[in-house]
C-alpha cells in the first residue's frame, strides 16, 4: 500500500498522482471577538502542514459549523490562548499523506473524520489516534462527530431516559437537537420539540417528534402548561435566556434540565443573557429537580463507544442525519472556506434544519 513518509520530502504526491500544493487557504482567528466576521481572517497562502510520524494529512472535503465556533473565536474557552490561532472543530476528508507509524493503521486515499481545532482549512494534520476511519466521504458522517455525540452522551449519562418519560428538546431542528429527538424516541420517550417555523415542525414530525411548538407563532409556556400540566421529566436545553427560564418552570417533580449550551447569548459581548436565577434554589427544592451542565470535552472517555453506536444506527437506517448546505440561503450553497462566514450567520439567524455543513471544492483531477 502507498506510504508517504513526510520526513523526507517537502513536495510529495497525493494518491491521485497530483502534487499536493505547498500553500493553502485557511481561516485564522486574528482578533478576539464574538463577532465572527471581525474575529476571523481568511488566509490565502498558508503553508500546507507536514504530518509527523504518527499523523495523517487530511484534505478536508466537508467541515461542520458549530454554535460554539463563536465562543472559540471570542476566546471564551481558553483565555490564555492569544491570536492568531486556527479555528473549526471537525472535518471529513481523505488521507493524502501520512507519517510512517501512522501507516500501520491508515492508507493514502482512506476516508476519515476527526474532531480537532483547525478544520477550517484545505488541509489539516490529524493525529492517527484521533481519526475515525469511515467507509466513504459523506457529509452525514460529520453530523455525528460533535452534534450526534453530544446528544448521545448527555442523554445517556445525565438524562436517565426510560419508556414513557416526557422529554423537551429546545432548538429541536438544529444540528444537535435532531439527534436528541431521535435518541429520546429510540428510548420510547414522549418527545416535545421547540422550533421557529412550520417547515422545521414538519421535519421534527418526520423524525418522530410527538409534539412540536413553533415559538414564533405559539406561546410555549401556555402550550406546555395545557398539554403537560404535570411537567416534563427531562429538558435538553441549548438556547438559554428566556427559554431556559421557561424550561425550568416546566420541569416535573424529580425532573432534570440538561444544559447543552446557550446560543441566545453567544453573540452578546458579555456572553450570557440574564436568567431569573435568584429563584433557582426554591424552584429546584420545590420539585426535587436538578440542573446538569454538559460539555463534551469532559466525557471524551465515552466518545468512541458513542460514535461507534451512532455510526451503526445510521448505517442500519435507524438515524436521520439531516445536513443543511445552505441551499435556501440568499447567496446559495455553502461552498469553499469563504462561505464559512455566511454559514455562521445563517446558523445565528436560526435558518438551518439539521447540521450546517460547508463543502470544500475538490481538486480538478479527482476521481472521488
């Protein structure tokens, strides 16, 4: 099999027989700001990185957009990291070169997915240990890497799901919400999803949602009070602000609210929208209820098992992995790194159904 040991050569051939360029485009955070367009710069001629002995060089074909890209570009995750730094959390692509020891497990031409900072680039070096081998390069696999895994692990570890439980999913038609809905249904729960349009409501019904609430046209609080007077057992919450307050008030006795994120506050300079926290102890005590936070980085020990299970479910046809390429956005499909900026805007306008994915155009002589 083809092995390209990168220690010997700066210019080398990929498996198509065309020379891998010496420079590439990538997105770099050059200034800390919650305004993604202000924070991030498209660099046209960055050097293509060299894989070390245990690394793969992946030519990215699809990259995923995450709500937390803005938190990363604002420096909220690690204040000690100063610009410039690479951005983008996940990608799917082909191995075009690799180090010698990495060649024990991978070959040139293999399809892989990965979660690692720096995916908003034409090429990314990925440690072979962190890569996930795939049967083919498909954007659907990308939906599972962060979004699917977040829903799977958080509900398994914190949700204590069982048949008949009522589960409320906020932003249910989004990248991670779509999986929370389906996994709760797979656990035989009754699932309620909030969304912002009738089209999204239709999508949610198609993946098994029992009750959809369009928060633009319906009063979520009234609907929940009327339909679920005893409250809901589990909330999968990723919106924050007023939606958090409303979800908290809707908890049943011994209910649990899982915080996945608070997208409503990500674009604010301060980050968080205020919640009515002063009443929190009384509200939780009254219902013996709980609030749990979930950050995927703290559950990496569960990651590979979760991903393996999700991939099996998808391949069996038991899981819909909805991808939104922005076909319905004003300027059309998200193609090329230039369109990452539009894709982030699109997400924060709440337009997406499923996971937002950007396609990176492939080389002219590609046979894939």
